[in-house]
C-alpha cells in the first residue's frame, strides 16, 4: 500500500480465508485500474478465482512470496497465471513492490 501511495495511487486491500468472499471482491472490482492478487493455495485449483479474473477489464499481477516453481510438484501449476498479465514469484515481500511498479507502468503507458 505504501508503494502505491508513493506512486500517486490508492490501494484497497483484502485478506480473507473464504474463497467466495475473494471471488465476490474480484467481481466488485473488475473495473479497477489494476489488480494485484496472491491467491495462496487457491492458485493451484480455484477455477472460480480464475473465472473471476478472466472477466476483469484491467491488468492483473499474480504475486507469490515463495517460488512456486521450486516447491512440491502439485504447487508448480497455477490456474491463475493464464489470465494474469504477469507473475512475480519467489521475491518475498519485495515481490509486491515490484508488482505495484509494473502495474502502474502498464496502466500509465497505455
């Protein structure tokens, strides 16, 4: 959120353990300027989240603190990646900052 403010953007954050709440939030904000998502374990199997992201009208950054490609075999596949504009993985909290910067650049250059 701090990086957004430094770049002149406003950030709205949501953390939930309920997939339906997450999907409804994505639907509600499908016309935002940009979305940054970290779907956690849902990354690997939630077609409901994938479908919600597929209908958004803005760039989407998929962020993972750990490098999912270096984890267990079943964690290496993301159902979200095909509908994301880009993925940042394995950079810890710095990945969020990178994703914010890339999203702002994408939006402001178009």
